[in-house]
C-alpha cells in the first residue's frame, strides 16, 4: 500500500497521503456497507491505525502488537479469520479478517475488516432442510455462529443439543456431506 512507510511523520494525519488511504478504506467498506462494519490499516512501525470511519489512532499506550489477532497473523504470515464475537454494538455478531501487508518481503502493515453476520443469519434462516431440519454454522473454535434458536449463538458444540456422533464429527474436523442421527 503506497505511503505506508511515510506514517512516521508528525504531520501525516491530514496529509494528502492520509486522505488517499482513508478514501481507499471507505471505498472498501462502502462496497458492502451492509456487511462490512469497519476497515482498518495498521502501520506496524509506528503502531498507528487508520479506520474507514476516518479515525486515526495514534494513542500513547496503544499497542496493536499486543493483540492476539496481530500475533497470530504475524506468526502464520497469512490471512486470519477470527471466531465470531459480539461486537461492542449490542446484538451485532461479527468476525474479523486480517491480512499482512508486505513490502520487499517484510511485513509493514496489517489490513483488517470487521464483517457483520446479520445478513448471513437472514439468508440461512430462510433455508429449511427436509420437514424438520435446519442449518447450523460453527466457527473454527466450534462456537455456534448461526442456529435458528438464538440461545445457542456463541455456545460451544458441547452446549448444543446434537447427538454424540455429530459432536465428535465436528470436533474431529470430518467433512460431513450428510449424517443421520436420532
């Protein structure tokens, strides 16, 4: 991303490069505004963050490198999708996606998106499986992201009323085309 290395300048906020980066982030968010809550670009050298809402975070004591998401992206050097979590805005179920930004083989930044799962929930609730079946979606931590009964959202696989063979299949990571249980 052009201009990321110039963030260390004291007068970066409000500069032409800052405005271009902010506009780019806003365009990404606006491309799917019903699904994308926020887009951020983090400069790892200065630990500063530009958000699509126009905020520029450069706070004393703010250290993006201490976050679990940052540490995992840096360790794996690839895109990361978090488990589902309830955002500070009550009722919004969200996942975050983060990917490293490299220049000449060195990671210099991080781009992240917060994705709202509300539309996914609406689409899945319209699907029926047979006469009594339904779809359930689990995240990589085996927590429920979608279930037609809201009390199961963000519950672990062991807390959902499924047969033992279904739970074991999910825990072992088996690819399941279909499974019959009673």
